[in-house]
């Protein structure tokens, strides 16, 4: 893994998770000795699903699901690869190092799912009825969130499926306290704009105003450029070099889903172009290279904390990170 994508947020996340002790083997042995208590929930697709009240072997088929499980102190027995990656999302690789992959993003390998012996499968990326039916034959399968659901609400709903409401409330309070504290430190930056950009092989696309990272930035009372205020949870179409002014701001946070590959190579090339050099953020040395799997994908509670750490690290430091390009 490219070390430049190891975020400061990982340290904070590890501290949060240190309170939990995972012991899947002990959990399975204990579960085998007693009847399994079940409950029925209505998932994000309106499906009635009966699942264990305290599942012991959960598979997470989605970035949000893996993130949320870890935040609740549950280590899954399997997960899918991150969007555009061959592993779990970059920002979770250290924490989820022992969680095996059971397939590509939104494309689980059924043999691997079966081999993991799950008692619950939870997914935020699959809504194909045929795949869901296949998964349901292996273990109770829950579609965790609808596309576009704000991450805090989604996390609370997710925790409810697992009978972990109290843990979710504690975590969300920790997040809000951290955001409030950081907002105070950022008082001098309140009138500055923050651009959030994913660099794709065909060019940069900025994140819409309701995208995950945009919501975290909003919690800090930081502004987005007027050109990036469209409602929506996705990102713009790739922009040409002639339209780079649409990604400009006082601060430019940009990254790729993977630290290697076509998009990453193009970003390294474009940084030397005259069009890029004319951006105000570049002239001010306010360009921050971010982990795109963290900032520009479907983040969860741990990702939100990691973004707060990134913002604190770079906006409050006299040295920006253009040199990382």
C-alpha cells in the first residue's frame, strides 16, 4: 500500500477501536452452546428479514458496512473490496487487515461467502434481487441503506439492525464533540472555501453538495465553492483542463480512489500543466492530496472522524501538501 495514503485519521480510529476486543472463535463457540435469539427488521429496501439478535459472524458487502461494523466494535468475517480497489478501502486497511475479502465491489464471490460461514450478511452496495436471493440462501441478508441517505441517519439505522443503538449514540456524540471542538479551532478559516475533487482517468470531478465528505465539511461550518453547490450525493462529470476553474477554491482537496493506476498517473502529469498552475489554491500552496477512498466514496462513521483529522492537519498547518503530488 502506498504510504502517502495512510491518514492521520487512522491513528484516531485505532484509538476508538482499542476499547473493543474481537474474538470470533470464542464468540462462535459460545453461540453454539445456546439457542440463537432472533428478531425481525425491515431493511432499507422494505424487505422483512429475520436475523440473529446478536450476530457473531457478519459479512460486510460495502464500504459503509465495513466502516460501520468496525465503529460498533464488530469485526466481520469477510468483506468486499473497496470501490475501484483490490482490497478494503485504503483508510480501513490497517484496522481491517485480518478481514478476508470475499469478492470485488458489489460482486461477491459466492464460494468465498459460503466458506466464511456467516450468520448475517449486510450490504449497502447490492440491490440486485438475483444476487440478494443467492445471498439470502446462505444467511439472512440485510440491505443496510438507501443511496443518498445522510451518513448519521444511516449509521443509526444500521446499528438498530444489530441491536447496537446505544453504541451508535455514543459514537455519534464523540463525532459531534470532535467536530464542535475543531470548528472552534478553524475560526480563522470560516470564510474560506473548500473544493473536494476525485481525479478520474478522464479528468477531475468535484463532489456534489450532499456527498459524504461535503456533509462533514458542512459540520465544520466551512463553505464550498459556488460551482460545487449542486444538490446530490455523487460527483460531477469529468472536467476538461479548460474547465479547471470549477475545482478552484481557497483550499483544494483532491485524490484518486487508488494510489496507483491510470487516474493517479494522470494526476501526476496534470500538476505540471499551465492550467493547473493558474488555480488560486495552487498559487497559495493550498492543495491537499487526499485518500479518494476516504473523501470521495461512500463513507461511514470512521471515515467522518478521519476527515476531521485531515482538515485539522492541513488547514491548521503552515505547510500544505502540494509536494505530495
